[in-house]
C-alpha cells in the first residue's frame, strides 16, 4: 500500500522546466539520505541550469518523513509504506520527473562539486549516448568497480562459490570487471551499476522504465542492455566522480551462510535467473 506524498506540486505557466531531474532512490537510512541531499544542494548551488530533486523512499519510516518535511520541503517526496524494491521507486521518480535529462542515483551517493555538471555536459554533447555513468569512489578515495561486461551464467557461480578461487574463474571475473581497461578514460561499456545513471529523456521514452520483473538486482543490467538494443550507447565517464557507500549486502557472511540466511542473496539469485531466462538464446549487443 502506497502512502500519499508529503507534497504535491504543479507547474505554473511562468515556471521553467528543469533541465535535469535528480531522482534519489532511498531505503530506511534517513541520515545517509540527508548526507546525499545536502551534497546535491551544495554541488549545484552555482549550477547554470534549472534542476529538481525527487526522492522516492521504500518502506518509509517516521524519521524519514519528518526529516523530509522539515529540512527538505522543496524536494518532491514519494514515500511507500512497504519495501517495493529498487526498480519500483525509480519508476515512481521517473513518472514525476520533468527534466530533459534524468539522473537516477542511490541515497548513499555523495556528489563533489561539478560532478553532475560534467556528466550533463558529456551527455548533451553526445547525442548517440543514452546512459552515462561516473567513476565511483569509496570514501577512502579508492576506485569502486561500477562498469562491467554482461553477466554469463557462470559469472554468478564464480562470484558466489569457492569456484571463484580457481585460475579460470579469476580470469573470467577479471574480464567481467573490465580489469583489462583503463578506467581513467571514457569508454563504451556493457552496463553501469544503477547507483548513478544519467539518462537522456529521449532515449528513456523509447526504451521505457526498468523491467518490473526485477524486485532488486539485475534491473540496471537489463536496462543498459535494452538501451544498447534500442541503438543508444552506454558510456562510463570517469572525468566525473561520485562517492558511494556500497555495502554489498547480498555478499555478507560467505556463500553457505548467505544462501541460508541472507534474503538479499536470494533476491540476487532470483533476479539473475529471471535475467538469463529473459535473454535465453538472444545475442548480446555488440559495440566497440
């Protein structure tokens, strides 16, 4: 059951449409969300373009509702009573976004100055690109993998079991993680982690929202693949950097323990099964 938004807004005839809509997908951590929103405010304080921020929150709790009403009244807030999954809250944000460009990001992202401007400038100057993603950094400054090649069924096996310790598995995982590429230069990639994706509305209108069959995990893989299939490029752009706290909740506790007790592991496995079934027998999109 969905809760009603804290605020509704309508555009007056004199109001300019935002050039970019920032859609923050949130879940249960109001202080982390606060850090994200404050960083967005600060990074865009001197922006030369109009923007709007929207927050869609899954399994909304009272502290989050209170914080949004008190500290961020200008931000459009869309709470959900239940945990509806990542793609559903992203879809909610996209349905209400008015910008020509759509920036989907997690609540655990912190944006340094000019990072969003750089991403936007790149996408505006490359009309053949449908999605562009930044380089993600851990909070200690180390690089976080965020651009990948498309999964193969054995990728999941190697990442989640003891098979990953064998040389052939390590070679495959290195290929999957694109360790053979220079991550300091822009490049076309198969898919980009959904923690930060800047999307062209024109491309989104053609491709559509994330697939509803994915509750959590693989929705970003599938979305990027559909952009490629629609004729749009997906590009990793490391000249723009964002900080990301990536908890890797589905990987905690080792394979056996996570398989028995970690529901996120089951979400990941179930989504992988749906993904491979969806694309069974279909050729992987090719690009440079």
